C-alpha cells in the first residue's frame, strides 16, 4: 500500500506542473496591461507602471516567471497579488465559503443520486422508475443559471423556505438552495449510473445465489448488489468533488456567495495572474487527492481489487 501511495503521488507531479504551466501561459498571453486593469479608468504614470512591472517581474519571459512561481510553490508560497497581499491570505477569506458549498452539494448529490438510482432499479418499469428517469433528464437539460434563478424565485421569494442570497444566515440555511442547484446535474447522472449498475448486479449469478440461499431482500440488495455497484459511482463522485469546487462560479454569482469562484472571475478580469494560478494549483491538488481516495476505496468496495 505504501508503494502504491508513493507512486500515485509521483503521478500527481506532472499533472500539477502541466496544469499550472497551462494556466500561467494563458494568463501571460492575455491582451492588456494588468497594472492598468487594476487602476481602472484612472491614469497611471509611465514611471509607476515601469516600477510595478519591475517589482512583479511582468516583463520577464514566460519561463522565467513560471520558474520563479515554482520556486515559491516548493516553499509553500502561492505568490502575491498586485496589491501586495499574499495569495494564500486572499484564498483564506473565500475558500471556506466554496468548501462549504461544494461539500454540501457533494453530499446531496451522493445521497439523492444513489438513493434515487437504487429506488428506480428496484422498481424497473414502474412509475417510480419512469419518474426518476424523467426527472434526471430534466435536471440535465436545464442550464444551471436558469435553474438557479427559478429556485430563487420559487423556493426563496414566493415560498420563503431558503435565503435568496448571501451567507448571513450561516450553514446550512444559506447553502442548501445553491447546493441543490449546483448538485442537480451531478445527482441526475449519479442516479442513472447507480440504476444501470444495480440492474446489472441484480442479474448476476452471485445475487441469484444469495437469493437462493434464503437471504433477505434488503441484505441481498445492500450487501451484495449495491456494494459491488458502487465502484463506477465512486469513481464519478471522486472526480465530481473537485468539479464542484472548481465549477461553482455561476452558482456563487447567482446567489452572491463570496467564494473562490467569484474571486477567480474577478482575477481574470483584472489579469491577476498570481491569484488565478494559485487557486488553480489548490484545485488541482484537490483533484489529485480525491482521485487517490477513490482508488483506495476500490479495495473496500470490491475485495477482488488489490493495490500492487
């Protein structure tokens, strides 16, 4: 197991390097001057622009800038914004909001997706199965920005069940509605994936053998069919955890949540390269750790899988 963990951590290094270099390159080639973008419409003297370019090494070649960023990253430094604030401190003020939103959405996606998928599989061809298939298709077809505004109008304004925007109400009240919107597509996919996987397991020989031995329906489904069916579902959920954290830009904008999604959007507008690359680095690490956790769970779900 230790050798497997070390090998997987080594695999994460080229992924981290390639992703950060790609983002660094995209930020580098964006048109315009980041110093002037930071000043807005106010004029900035050429001497001040030249001094800030020198201070933040903006005139250096791309590879020189990237090498300097990597040296700082090895020491735990994510860089500094053009206002002089460490990127790590800027992240600390927004990361908790996105983390709460992402984990809440991931929990809802897991519970609703696996629950509805199993329920539909056990009632194949009945009204419940057709309702789950129809509902998941609708959730996948409606764009998140339309679903978000509809949820605000119906569940927030007219029914008053949830706060419409902001985080003043705290967790979980302020996060449940945006988490439902954020998890809608993923929950539908998990439900369909669970349904097809459970149906395949229910027709397997080991399930028929367990039924012939007199095991109860619940034990047969939960212990034998559902456990083996969760391998592809866990794979998707592991990747989805990173996707939820990285893809909350639209949801945070709709519900006015001060998370890293809004921070990335503003940083791109201002050409704040250190902020964009720093947040991307953290998100790539989350992806790598989530995939590693998924691979380790395989052995618990399916005893036939061994980590060499």
